[in-house]
């Protein structure tokens, strides 16, 4: 019995090392869940980075003062925010607040 138990735990350890997961979880389903959470976290991190880049481009457009560039970047950033909401990366109210602030800044810059 002890040999059997030792064998299964070593397989479990090999599974965690193979998947690149470093955790203290002993249950196979929990180890898998940690892996899926890590993948989702990495995917969400990329989405949030893309949103920040789009907002930064919008702010750069405001600094230049070009009306058409401001409107183009506003549309692009708003689209990125809407995509993030649909993917569950951002809460809808968070995106709405960001879009509202950008629209307000765009209106102020155009005047």
C-alpha cells in the first residue's frame, strides 16, 4: 500500500512539474484549476496592457491637439474597452467610467 501511495504522489508531482505549475495543491483537479487560472490571468494581463496602450495613444492624441486623431483614438480606445467588458476582463461600470472620462477630455481638447 505504501509503495502504491508513493507512486501516485510522485506521478502527481511529475504532473505539476510537467505543466509548469508550482503549488502545494495535492488534488489533481485543483492542480488543473490552478493551471487554467494562470492561463486566464496571463490572457487578462495582455488585454489590460492593450487597454492601457490604447488610452495612452488617446492621451498622446490630445497632447497633439489634432481633432481627427483625437476622435480616431477615442473610438479605438472605446472599442478596446468594450471588447474587454465582453471578455470579462473589466467590469462594465469601470469601462463606462473610463470612456466617459475620455469623451470629456476629448470634448475639452476640441473646443
